[in-house]
């Protein structure tokens, strides 16, 4: 029950972030939205840090890996935000479920992790799900889908880098450097098209900044109360929830092929995480 409550927080966070990104898509540049995301996140983390009795270590000897991680992670966020503006929300979330596929491949190459039979099956099912959703040949939507898949690949690199960093860095430190290092990237990219946010735009920007932190915090807490397979299954509920939001708020269509493709990817993720749950 506790894991379900934490995952509910994660689901709500991801959905609010998607709505905020969609609302800002035609008003502010993606670079500017990501700049404020980092700025608000950095403010929140700084306040938390000052309020902690046992303050986590922020100094690091691995600044190069932090920099690589956040450069790639920023590119992934940029692609995700662009996908939000071009595709139905459900399509973006469905294609985001390919992250475990790319993570397995990247970890095998750079971290020398073994590609077991179950991982290979999971990868094949994930790629099959992508083909069902993307349906190659659909013009601009095909290109938009490729952008989101590219974003998922960037997230996979970021997750692999995070795994490498976790051997020496505290989670709080990783989040802190994420906001700190991505802040100037967003600022430089938005200088030429800078517009000061007005009115409700501040609400959307604040939502993006806060939910970016709470989504991952809630998932981390949920993992302390349930097995990985349970978390993966609960996380899949993001898809029907955001699809409902897309239908109600933006009159988006929800195709059966999307649900079928996402279901195939979920099966692949479950095959892969089942092995981890038994070890």
C-alpha cells in the first residue's frame, strides 16, 4: 500500500509536468522552460540542503562524468519537451518506455554488463512495441516519434551514467549537479529568444521545476517498499492516465495500436526486471 501511494505521487508528478510542458509549448522556448526547470529545482534543493541536520557531501572528484551525464540528459529533456508539443501525450509516454531497452544495450557496451537471454528477449519486445506504435510511413508524426525515441536513448545514457556515479556520489549530490550544470545550458540556449514569463506561465514553470524532482523522489521511495516488477507495472499506469488527460484537455485520439505497442514493451520490461527480482 505504501509503494502504491508513492507511485501515485510519481504518476501525478509526471502527468502535471506533461500538461505544464504542453501549455508552455507555444509561449516559451524549450531552452527557457528547461532553464527555469533547473533554476527552480536548484532553489528547492538549496532550501532542503540548508534545512538538513546531516548535510550530504556535495564536493566531487567526478565532475567530467557529471558533465557528460547532464549534457546528454539535457538533450533528452529537450527532445521530450519537443515531442510533447508535436505528438499526443500518450504517444510520448509510450515511446518513453523504450528507455530500459536502450539502457540495457548501453550498459552492455560501456559497463560490460552481460546481455542475458532475458535481456535480449526484453530488447526485442521493446523494439517490436516501438514499431507497432510508430507505424513507419506517417510523415511528420514519424519524425516526431523518432525525436522522442532519440530522447529515450539520451535518458538511457543518463541512467547508465547515474549508475556509474552512484558508486561514489549521493543521490542528493547527483540531483544538485543536474540542476547546477544544466542551468547555464538552458540560459545560453534561450538568450536569443528570451521572453519574461507572465501570469499563469509562472505556475506552469513552477510545476515543471517541482514535479521534475518529486517524480523521481517518489519512484525512489516506492522502490524501498516493493519489488522492481511491481514498480514497473505501476509506472505503466502513466500511459492510460495521461491518455485520459489528452482526451479530456486536448481532444487527442487514443489508438488501440498505442495500447498494444505499449503492452508489448511492458511485457519486455517485466521479463527483464523479473530476473532482477529473483537475484
